[in-house]
């Protein structure tokens, strides 16, 4: 029979469908992706950029998160990829997670039930294959049947590991050993092998009742005479300690090993995890799979001693590649606002909410401004010092400095454009005020100059009057030529 995908739903005794461990993990996965997209859209990020960042986060989660409870542990990495502080990501998740998760699970459940309803009737090549598919259990490798008292178990002779009987055989054994069922006892269930060992154990010796009046102790000679009266012949006793030299001590092997217990309309896609060809992970033991929600096998990760681990992803390097002109301009605007108000306390509180990457941008921008004033900056020493106090590598810090210098050129160009616009007539300035947000957005696309020109042409097409169009065109051309001459690729 052809391989099937991992089960998302399973039918319970009452006929209701519930999520499997994998289904729960899948719903958490897509809920986080959905929430992160909402957060980026709330920040007015370009839709194409939102999808790009979401794709990076999805790739990161697929490679690093194996259990449902591990999502929270990776909040710092999510914050770095999203370009926001950890506190902001945590607060946004807390406010939206339950609502989004319920919607995702409802959609996922509906989708899976529809798949099950329309699924073709499975065909089997043999009765044995149908039994295995129905029971979801195969005979484990290296295990043999072994009789343990009244129990028939599966035992690994090499390790002593035991798999106890299940279903009716287990129920019969529990009845024979007088083990209460789960509904009759609040205690943890006792394994059948342990119960059997207790049942076959020798009776506990009855403790001698203690009397308040202490008995008179016998002398050692009197005890010897009473105990060995039949063998005492008056000959000299030879006391021997331990077994005869010719005897070979016998040690019983312990074979009783521990039991092996082992409202957006979109289609929720499966994570396309690779199942093992021999289906060992999905058909060994259902109890084992429920106790260990580790989806490392589903994620296509193979752990072999001779295969070196894949290189770790530098999230800050990805963040550097995604860092845009708009993010830099927003950061500068926030700093300028605090400086204008003289709000040092507010500035320090805001600074604490930033990620390590954004804090480095603030610090290195100060050094770039110093250098532009002809002050000497020892960049290498600065990079080494900052790298030793954070997770940012020197190469990332160098890349930040390069982007800051380039983005400063864009900022300087926009400032100069404003001065040029002010030389025009009041009517021209009125048009500039309406067009300015769109002009800024166009230059945020630098160094994609083709996109910048496309957006600027769109602005010019809406300007009435040839004189005004000519003035706009002249200033735009001067601005683009200046940026291209200074911008370092």
C-alpha cells in the first residue's frame, strides 16, 4: 500500500475526532505564521516583504522547532527575524494567539475531515498488510516472544527491554493479577511485569510482636547448642567462611528490564515532512509516539554520527539583509522626536525595548555621524568590543555601518529635495505637500532604481501642468543621480 501522510485527526471512543500530537503541532505552526504576518501588516510593511519574511520564519521553524512547547523558547529569534523587540512579539502573541489558534484549528479540522470523507478506499496486497495498517503496529526489530509467568511479552534478549501485551490480553492479565483499572484508582497505572513480580514475590515475614518487657538475651553458646544439637559430636569445629574453593559462584541474570513505553480564507498546507521509507517512526508503538512529541523525523532531519551537523543560521545576518531604508528612517525619526522633546528618560526606556540589532544601529549611527564631522573612529576596536558584549559578529556590524552610510545618503537627499521644493511657488508647494509621502516611499526602494523610477513616473502622471511636471522631474533626476554616485553597492 502506498505511504500516507501523517495523521492529523484520530477518532476517539465516543466517535469524536481529536487532533493527534502532529495535528496539534501543525496548528501551532500555522498559527504562529499567521500572527507574524498580521504583526508585519500592522506595521504597514510591503506585502511582498511580508511574504519574504514569513517564508524565512517558516524555514527557521521547520529546521529548529520539533515540539509544540518549543515555540516560546524561540521568541528572541522570531523578534530578530521580524525586526521588532522580543517584548513586542510576546505581547502581540499573548493578545492574539488563542483567537488565531482556534480559527486555524477549526479550518484544519474541517479540511482534514473533508479529505477523509473524499479519500479513496484503501486497497491491500495481503491480509497481513491490512492487519498492520489497522493496528498501526509491527513486530519490533530484535524482539522475540517470551513467557513471563502468566504474561506473554515481547522481549529484546540483547537489552532486556520488554513490551507488555495490550488490549484484551492486558485486560485479562490485570484481572488475574487484581490490578485496578484507571477508573477505580487515582494512582499511576502499574505495569504488568511489576505486578507479576509482586504477585510471585515470597511472602513478607511476619514481624515478631514486640513486648514492653524486654526478653532476656540468650548466650551465644546456648543458641549454638539449640541450633546445632543434632550435629554436635564433641569434635573440633572448623569454621569456614564463604563457598568452597572448588565451587563456582552463581549469579542470576536480571531479565526484568523496564517496560518500553515508549478570518482569512486560506488552505492550511501540510509541512511536507518526509516519512521514513520503512515507517519505523510511525508504526513502532502508539504509546511511544504519544509520550514523545518530537517531530525531528518528520522535519526530514537525520541524525547520523558520521554526518556533520548543518551550519547554524546567523539570524542577525538575515536581519541585516532585510534591513530597509524605511526601518532606518523610522528609527531616526523616533530618536529625533525624543531629542526635540528633551525626554531622556523616555529615550532610555525606548532603547531598552529594542533588539540587539537595532541597538547596534543606534550606537553605530552615532559613530558614523562623528566620522562625518572628521572625528577619528577606530572601527576595528569598536567592532571587537561590541561583538564581545553581544551576539553580533564583526561582519554583521561592518554590514550595519555600510547600510547606515548608504541610508544617510538617502536621508540627506530627501532633506535637500525639501529645500529645492521650497524654492517653488505656493501652488507648487501645495502639490509637494500632497505628494511628499509618495515621494518618500519611492526613494525607500533604493537601491532598486528601476522601481524608484517607476513610482516617480506614477507621481508625475498625476501632476497637472507641464511647468510643475518639469520642476518635479528636474529635482527627481538630480536626487537619483546624487544617490547613485554616492551609494555603495
